[in-house]
């Protein structure tokens, strides 16, 4: 795939993978992107997952014909990008690896060599001339590993963005960019909002014709849309009007209350109410919606003097990603001694700028007239007419 007349995409699609990074479901597969800049000198931008090494190397040879790469630029060392490095260096013995100082010890740890005789270390603002193309490197620590660099092609005005601006899904499957990019961002990069914003400052003023991430499509149109989304996500501000209800129910009574709340909110005109069954649905879809909306309702059963474990796990997923700047409401259920509400509040203690202005609703086993009325009052408090 041509990106410009001399920049090519040579990535691969993975439809064998069930869980990305061992936890994120990827029903539409995953793309591992790699790029070639073919100039007087040839640079290959990042590698692919090792199961696709031969396919990737064949694609490189098809593009280059009799020529061979001069550089392999390693922007990120996660194995889905780096595990074909050794195969590349064997296939092209004249090539040099370009990476940050922190990347090479990781190569030693993962692959038993740091290529000390065939490497160039780059740091903030360093440049590399390929001929007509001049590459500038930006360090991007903790976006989302400490060794990450991004590469800006001054000539083509193309940003090679490592994992930034990536998304779940293979390139041969059509899906909504924002949905899968949001799930990807908050799942993987969400903890590091300040570092993302710091990176944006480094890129201020850079003209952009394309953004080339390591996952997902090359972005060439309406770039302001993608940039604005990332800045919004990194600032931890709500993206859309709406309410997320996350429910952990044992026998179904807590879920009945959550469904009733959803019904009442929709009747009041709330534009989007996302209800997630934490025991059965992808928890990272719930994480995505919790960050997307300004209000989160946590509905959970008490369990062993604590909270049902699916809710504990969900809240920890949020707090590990710096969940903040939101309104939270609580629904607890308990037959003889409700403890879910107290536990949920404790789990959220370290989160910044969380408001809990609404009284907690307590259900005793199953909905009755009193708790049904409390749910109706909660709906009206969250979304007043």
C-alpha cells in the first residue's frame, strides 16, 4: 500500500489472536503495521509479531526488489512489534537498528542480543537523513512504555506514531474507528494522559499529511478529528453526554434494578445509557464507556462482606487508568448486611475529582416499592427533566 510515492505500508493482519496483550478481546483481529521509506537510504519503520516474520520479510523484498534496507527504526519494544527484529537482522546483514537508549537493554532481555555492533542510539530532537527525507525523533516515555520514540518525516510531513493513534481490529475488517480506538486508548494508554499531553506539546506546529500508527489504519483525512479525540481522552474529560451503568449481579436482582434505572433515564431523555453486565460482557467495553460519559453508576451485590468480585475488578481497571473528573452514583444489594456500597467507595478513594452527590440506593435482596422509588428518584437526580 502506497502512503506517498516513496512510503509504503508492509504490515500484516492477525486473525488468529483471541486476546491482545493477554486480556483484550479482539473479535476483528489485529493489525501489526510496518512501513518502508524508500530514499537514497532505506528505512523500515518497526517490525511485526514473530508468527508473521516471513510474510513481512517477503513483502519488504517485493517492494524493494534488488535493494536492501539500511535501517530498521524500532520505535517500541513490545513483542507484537519487536519479535521479528532478529529475523530481520539475519535477512539483511548490512542493516543498522535505530532506537532509543532504553530499547537496547530490552532487546537483550527479550532476544539475547542488543546488536551492539549494528546500532545507532537516538534521543530527543536527533535527526536522520535518508536523502530527500529527513527524520526527526521525539522521545515519548510512557506512551506507553519508557523506551518509545516517535518519528516525524519532515519531507513528507508524516508522523510515525508508534502505539499512539492505534486501534483494535485488522485492516481488512471495517469497523468504527472511534469505538475501537477509544477502547484501545483507555485500555492500554489511559493511565498516561499527562505523558500524552506532553507529547502533543512537542508536536505543536508540525504540519501533518498522515499519521502512521503501529495498529489500525493510516490516518490521512480529517486529522484534526483524531488529534482532538486524543487530546480529549488524555485530559480525562467526558466525551459525550450520557450515563454508564456497570452492574455485577449474582441472582439477577441487582441487574433488574440496573435495567430499571436505564429505562427511567431513557424516558427522561438521556441520549445514551450504556448498561454493562460485568460478569458476562467485555469489561474493557465498560471501561471505555465509563471514560466516555460524565456519569457512572456502579450497581453491585454484596459478597463475603465485600463486593461481588467482578465489580472489584472493574473499579480497579478504572483506578489503574487514573479515572477522574466524573460523577459517580452507587446501587448496592445485600440480603442481611449490605457491604457493596462501602467497599466501592473505599476502592474509589484515590481517584481525583469524583463527585458523589446522589444518595446511595440500597436494595434488600429484591426490588420492592421503596427501592423502586429510590431508583426512580436516582434517575431524576442524574438526568433532571
